[in-house]
C-alpha cells in the first residue's frame, strides 16, 4: 500500500469508492432513507468541490507501490481515501473500499492525516463520526464530545457523533 495526495484524475474513483463504502458499511446504523441522504453528499460534483477547496488535504491509499513517483500512478487502484480541512482542524471523511476493509488502510490513512495536521500546527483534531465508525475512532484515541449531525448541502441531515483528539 502506498499513500499519496489525491489528484483531479482520482475524482471518479473516489466518488465511486465513497458510494460503495457508505452502502456496505453503514446499513447497520442508518435507515435506507438516511443512507440515501448521505450518498447524495458524495456525488461526483460534490467530490469535485471538495477537491477544489484549497483548505482540504486529501490523501488516498493505493495498491501500487511506485516509490512515490507521482507521474507513474495513473493506473492506481484507490483502496481508501480520507481528507482533512486544515482551516477547521477537522477530519472530514475517511472511507475504505468494501473489498479492502480490515486490512489497515483506514488506520494508515488516519495516521498520515494526523501527521499532516501536526505538520500544519494543528494541536487538536475534530471530526463528526458516522455512528458505525465511533468505535474505530475510539481505538485511535478520539473521545466523544456530543451527539451531532452531518448536514448535507441541501439542508438534510443524519445523526453523527462529534469527537476530538489532542495530537
Ligand atoms: C471506518 C472505516 C474507514 C475503517 O476502515 P478500514 O480500512 O477497514 O480500517 P482498518 O482496517 O485500518 O482498521 C483498523 C482497526 O480498526 C478496526 N475497525 C475497522 N472498522 C471498524 C469499525 N467500524 N468499528 C470498530 N473498529 C473498526 C479494525 O478491526 C482494526 O482493528 P485491529 O487493528 O485491532 O485489527 C471503514 O469501515 C469505512 O469506510 N466505513 C464506512 C465509511 C465511514 O463510516 N467512514 C467514517 C465516516 S467519518
């Protein structure tokens, strides 16, 4: 596995991965209607906006170890992606392709995001965890602050849990 910054050419794969990840991992914690609301948040257009926001640092875990040669990774298969907003000090999302869960991708990406946060002077990271991922984040030292919600661009929302970790 190799971790690198995401590029515009990754948008389609990232959008597809997010849709699959939400559908497969979250049905135990959310209703069909809630999952639909969440899926709408990761349309290709919205992923494009995420990529265009210069405050977002987006990392992907890929299955090809090309020694970090950014020119040689056009055929990478993206296993997992995560992103951090450097302005708000928030992990905004972390998604692993359903075929690659429980193989360490999420943990590795989270570790890289935390390192990049520290490098940017962030002392405490915040996030809104989906209900199904609260225990995952707890494993990495995040603590629950309060019940919260993911608010979608169209104003609809689904329940989440606000968490934080001092780096
Ligand atoms: C949560 C998620 C990102 C974890 O990714 P992953 O690549 O499977 O995680 P890893 O393989 O690195 O798991 C690391 C550890 O956490 C555990 N873990 C993984 N998912 C977990 C979960 N949902 N709850 C509790 N523990 C979890 C693993 O068993 C592993 O434990 P171990 O080190 O003792 O073996 C992935 O399940 C996912 O994409 N979920 C759907 C999207 C989502 O809800 N994302 C969070 C939104 S903020």
